[in-house]
């Protein structure tokens, strides 16, 4: 009778555990901002890279506008030069800076690190994004934003990561993480906000990368 009671108790516990809303985080390498700060305590200044969309800026308002104006119901607007000209030259006035980006950029600036913004957006003849990021994050003489555009061969972010000797790269997408990992650069995942227009949401931690807690905000 005792054995049956113990077995029943175990079954009930396992059932309740499986139904629990708590994230068990089995295979995710979570880090906090404090963890990152501690890990670089004795590290000399270096070059650090940031993706832009959904990493430092919640830029969905501009993309939503672009879809509604140029291709309602589908994503073909992402192939249109007119959209990219608008996006790179003004629509980020409606983008919301992420709180975690302010903290990370302030930390790296205080350390004396050189910051590079590397985005997969299509390049345009002119852009106002560099100046906007400088104002938003209090940067003096910032490096110009690097626009990689799309590529059918190598991950387009690998080249600027390599050429600029980036040692840490922050990004929200799998392609960001893969580009850094391919070059043995420390890759830290920023969580994409759930209401981003960029769907589907990536599965955080699926590439074995570090994931920054609460970085969706």
C-alpha cells in the first residue's frame, strides 16, 4: 500500500511539474547585464557590434507603415527601393529605443569600446540613421551605420564583423548569432519583442548562444 501511495505521489508531482507555467530554462545560457559587466572587468577596450532592428530599436512602426503603403498583405515592400529610402531617411523617428540598448551602449561607451552598428537593411544613397543613433544614445563621432543588405552567398554580416575585428556582437536573429559564431565572436542574443512585425519569433538559445535576460524591453 505504501509503495502505491509513493508511486501515486510521484505521478502527481510530475504532472504538476509538467503543467507549471514556470520556464524551466533547461538549455538556455541566460546572462544578465551584471554578468556581462563582470566578464569584461579586466578586458581592455575592444570593438563591439550591435544589430539595429529589434536589438537596439523597436522599429516595427516603420516596417508596418512600409507594408501598409507599398504592399498590404505581403512582404514584397522589403524588396522596394522607395521603402528602404524612407526607412533609412526618417521613419526611425517613430522607432522606440530599447531600454536594454541604452544600458549596454552606455556601458560599452564608458569602457572605451568602439561601437559599430551593423544592420541587414538595404543600403541607400543617403541615410539619417547614424545621426539619429548618435542623438538617441549620446554618442560623439559615431562610426557610420554599416548596411549589409541581402546576399545569396555568405551571411552578409560576416564580412563587416571580420573587417572591423568585432569581439562581441549583439543581435536578435539567428542570422546575427550564426554570423558571429562562424567567426568565433562572442554572440549575445537580444530577445525580440513579441509584438514585433518581424515574424516568426526566433527560438532563443537554440544555437547555444548566451541570451540576455529581459532584453525584449
